[in-house]
């Protein structure tokens, strides 16, 4: 069957991140938004955020729409699996907002369902599909800073006072920093350790961690150290109640490389990302990476490209099926190290 030049997309869970995806989709080469699904289609602001777009009550009606080719799922973490599996069974290609599910075992079931249905399934780490990420990989593989020895990355913001009813502070909704944003520094560490080893990614052999568990029962700030079998150590941290500097630093035998807010690349609407390289003498080289493409458009176009090539998941530097499971496995081990278990586990 000839591949369509575009995919009709539906969105399940039209919250803030879904609005970013929709804005990027409008600037993609291969996708267009057809419908959204919400428990409350009359919710204030929804029609204004998605003007002229059909809004179904509940995801079942959206999945029954034969015009929709692909579905982006941005509901709470704990609802991803049910929505994604039913979307695959309905013959839809699926892009799931990170984290795909709260655990590696459950994430694996999503990819198994997609394989059975013969549809695409991918995890929406949008930065992985941006040219800046490929540039980082190229610099590491070219030996720009020599042999990689240490990776340091953090992602943290301060949500403010604890609201036990907010998803971030609710353990029943898999709240906390590790699952909300910790996957970004984890996934970057696996990518860079892999690039240094000539692989798409590398899973650590050891994971240790510590955290502050708040009164609501989720990690409010947490740190981890990953050890890889090629000698690389990665020091990571995340937080939902501490503002961090949000820096990526990769240190090697001949120098170091740094970048701020790597997950935003050049910005949601395109722009210039800046990579700083320092040799061991401290001399600085600035490497700008300019691109006019919208950040969230890249992942939509990558879904289309994968389907056109007959693939059921992303390829590097995107998150492949096996890497998404490995990434979740690291977060499982991080949570185990700090003694955090969700009520539903």
C-alpha cells in the first residue's frame, strides 16, 4: 500500500504538552491535527486552544474515527498503557508522551501490542529527533573531547507548595520528579555513553540514588549515579521543588562539552542551540546549531518517516522500542534505590 503523504492525527489528553505538540504538528511536513478527545469537551479554554478541531467525549469515540491514522497520547502516566494498547488494537499508529508507563515491564507490553497489530509505537522524547541531538552524538563519536569519562545532567524546577491533588504530587498517578522529568537526563546519559562506545545507547551496569520523599509520598528532588561498563559515570538529578541550572556537561580526556536545556534544543519554534566546547587549557569553542524547524514537528515527521520505511518504532537518535524499555528500567532501579514504590505496583 502506498504511504500517504501526511497522517491525520488525534490527541488523547489535550493538556499543556499536547498543545505544544499540536502547535508543532501545524508546522510539520507530514501531519495534521484532525480531532482531540477529552473527558469534558466543554472545558473552558479547550475550544480556543484547538480552534476548528473536532472534540470527542472520551478516547473510544476518537479511536473509532476511521479518518484518524495516528494518535498522540498525553493523558496522565497511569492511563497511557490502556489508551495506547487500545489505539494499537484499533489500527492506529501511536506516539506516547514520556514516560510511556510507570514501569519498564508495562512499557514492554505497549510495544508488544503494537507489534501484534502491525502499527508504529514510539515514546515522545522530542529532543531526540532534533538535529542538535545528532550533533552532540557526532561530536562525541569524532573524539572532540577525547575519551568520555563523566556525564553530568540535571533537570529541575520548583512547582511551589505541595498540592496533594496535583498529578505531580499524587503517588496514585505516578507523580514525582523521576517519572515527570528524570527520564530526560537518564535518556541523554544512555545516549552519550552509547555514542562513546559506538552504539545507539548503552544501559548502565549500576544505578545508585538518593532522594527527598515528600509528605505526599513522591520524590520531590532526587539524584542518581549510573555506572557503565566502559568506565563512564553519569551524575544525574531531577526535581519538582528545586530550581536547578539544567545543564548537560560531558567531560572527557581532552576537554568538556556543555549545553543548557538540551531538551529544548533551539526552542519550541526553532532557533539556535549553542554547544560550548572547552579544551583542557580552558579555551572555548562555540558551536551554534541553527534550525528553523519546530521542535515538536520533528517527532511527528519522524513517525511518518518510520512508517514509510516499514518500521514499528523510532531509530537512533530517536528512542527505539528496546531503548525505551531500557530507559524505563533505569528509572525503575532509581526508584528502587530510593525506596519509592507506587500504590498500584
